């Protein structure tokens, strides 16, 4: 099938395609309903489809939409794998159960937001909230510039960010903005003060499906960093040399790490993979974030800043709202046949490699 057929133009269409593909492959997904409705009044849910025995020695998680709007890409890869009979058969032969988690953050997917309905970055939300939270003084310094009071930004705001970049560099701005912050609930990359609905629901899914296996693999599908169409394989686990070496045996030496500076991503806090060790401590864990490039970093940041400004200003004119929502979708989803073909090709390859690694 043409790769573009696996992708959708809305959350509701993506969910329908996922349910149909999973059902056709032999498993009707289990829905974990979200408390709110979608942009078009549709039901929102984290949908889970499992293929393989309950006591399978190995489980591979394939998840999408941790960052809401990025689900346009991730859902397409999941649908491609569900309709790939060769992949399903390879997993069965290897004794690897496949756990598809569609729309970790269905609210953001539907409403064209990167965050959850709590305005939280899910991939910064996995903290022990009974303890002091990490501080991000660089974000504190730049908060009023990253999400300004007016949009488009004033010349003074642009000059302030330009001055920071001139002094510290673009990578320093990326680190300050994206590493995670817990003091500015109306800012970017906010990790929250409590576990979100998505975090709690994901933990329940892991408890139900990943506490009996000896080996656990995870491919979490993302977009927004790196060259257009390129899928960077970012180690998603602790700074543990043997585990990173195992990931590179599975997925190749091109696996990058936030710990040694080889990744396009900055060093982050409150990451989702923490839940694997906490909920499935019995299993040897190996995971990556598959990070597909879309547009240059500056455009991604501008789209995020504009969207957060819009969230903070619900009185914004309809035309401006529509323009910002187009901008945020385009920043995380390249709606062309060529881009989608590259995304599917790399996603399918990574999934086959994970099955081979888990089954070895």
C-alpha cells in the first residue's frame, strides 16, 4: 500500500484507522477514555491493542502521540505495522508480544497541541512530586521572551532572544527552553505539579501488560527535531553503558544519547521511560525515541511559542487562531507523500530490529 494511506487528517480519522487496522489484524483495541471531548466533539481515548500471549517472555511497545500533535506521524507508523503481516509473523515466531499504544495524549492530538489538557509536557511529567522538583534558572530568565505577552513578538522580545543566542548560542536556547521547567504553568515544556491523566493511564497499561515479561522494548514515535524525514534513534533510558550498547546492537551505531551530546535533543528531565523501570522492574529494558525531522528548529520553536501564546489568550481573533493551528501542525507533521514514505520505511525497519533484538 502507498505509505500515505496509513496517515490521517484528524485525530478522529487516525483513531478510526487504528481501530480498523488492529481489528483486521485480529485484536479489537481496549479504549481508556479521556475525561474531555475532542476538538470536533469526538470521544478521546488512549487505545491499546496487544498481540501475543499474556506470558510472552518479551514485549515490544509501539507508542504514539506522547506530544499530542506529533501523533499525526506516529499513528501512521502504527497503522503501517498493523497491516504488515510479515512483521506480525516475525514477532510471533520470536515470541515477542506487540503492544500498540495509540495516542498517549489524545487531547493534544485532537486539539493540535503538544501538551496535555493540563498544559503539561507529558515527557517532562514523570517526576516524584513528593520531592523538590528540578530548577531551570535559564528558563526563568527567558520565560517572558519565550512566551511573550504579545504575538507576533515585539522588536524588544526578538532583540532579547537574539542577544541570548549571540552570547550563548542556539543550543543553549534549546536547552533552556526544552529541558523541562516546573515554575511557569503558562510556559513551554512545563512538567506540571502532579501526575497527568496520561501518565496515570500509561502506568495502568504497563501494569496490565508488561509485568510478566523478562525483556521489554519500547519505540516511542516523535517528530520535530533534526533534518526533514530523518528518523533519529535516541536512546530512551538511563545513562547506563551496557544498556546503550545493547540498543546499538539492535538499532545500529547511529543510536544517539542525550547524555553524551550526540543527540539533536537537549538533556531532559521527567522522561516517560522512567515508568518502565518503575512499573516493570522485573524486565530488562531497551528503548528509543524515534525522532523524525520536519522543519528547522527555529520554525518549530516559533510554532510552539505561538501556540502557547494562543492557549494563554483565548480571546485571540479566529483568523489568528486558525493560522497558529496550521503553523503548529506543519511544524510536527509534513503532509507530503515523500515524507510519509520515508517515515514508514524507517519505522518499519526499527520495529523489525527491535523484534530481532528481543527474540535473540
